[in-house]
C-alpha cells in the first residue's frame, strides 16, 4: 500500500508535469501565430478594404503561402485547446479558485477554434479558386466577405478567452497581478473591436484596436507559458 507521503509526491509531480505541458502549449501557440503573421506580412496579405481584383491577384500568386498558413493553423488550434483545457485542470487541482473563469475560457476557446476553422476553410477556398479565375466573380467576392466577417467575429471570442484565462490563472495563484492586468487589457480591446465587427469586415481601421489587443494577449500568453514551465 502506498504511503500518504508517496501519494502526495506523486500528485505533486503529476501537477508539475501538467503545468509544464500547459505552459509549453501556450508558448508553442504564440510562436506559431507569430510565424503565421510573419508569412502573411511578407507576402503582402490584403486588407479587407482592398479591391476584389487585388484580393484575387494575391491569392492567385500566393497559394504556397496560404498552404503554409493553413498548416500552421492546423497545428496551433489543438495547442489552444490543450492550453485552455489544461488550465482548467490546473485551477481545479489548486482548490478551484477561478474555476468559473477557466470554464468560460474553455468554452470560448472551443468556440474560437470553430470560428478559426471557418476563417481558414474560406481562405483555402479563395486560394483554390483564384488560379482558375481571370477576374473576380460574385461567388469569389462573397467568400471573401464571409472570410472577413468570420475573422471579425473571432475577435470578441478571442477576447473572452483571454479574459477568462487571465482571471482564472491569477485567482488560482498561477500568475502575478501584472499578468492579469495585461490579459484583461488585451481581452477588453478585442471585445471593444468586436462591437464594430461589421465595420471591420468592411475594412475599417477599427481592426487595429483588435490587433493591439491580440498582441497584448499573446504577450500575456507567452509570459504565462514561461511561468508555468519554470514554476
């Protein structure tokens, strides 16, 4: 029969390994997202206010870049789910403080993954059809608009994920106060941008509010991941 001391040691080791896994997933997610955006920036990805002719030309000329981005999305979405699921487990192991917030982050993260899949599927469709078109068709323009709308609606969901995770992690003692503030600021900016999702899908500069929040959220996620791996 295993002694209470050995049982406690085993549970502590299990929690330590879980924390490292959750932290590693967070760090890997950030790295892949940064690479994705670097690829898009390097290829001159079109903004949502760009003429449809330029959008068609971009996707016709950058099919390989879209393939790379699609592969990165396929990698980092499972990492996101590992993070929010693992964080909820860590919160519950540490007494359950912040468990409601971690459940919110888990639900929002799952919803966000579904929306990101839609964004990516539509982008793949644009790349596949662009090489066969001499000029934009109404169907091509519709898919582009749906892609823009899905991305705009992903912003408040992403903000909810960051806010829930930041509050849960701090309530359970996993992060410091400045990290909670950073997560809340990033998430709040994403929520604010989400209020103008129609304008963003139409090419409004309001998207930069969401991108600023996204950057703050990524910094929070990276800092949290490093803390979990090292703690």
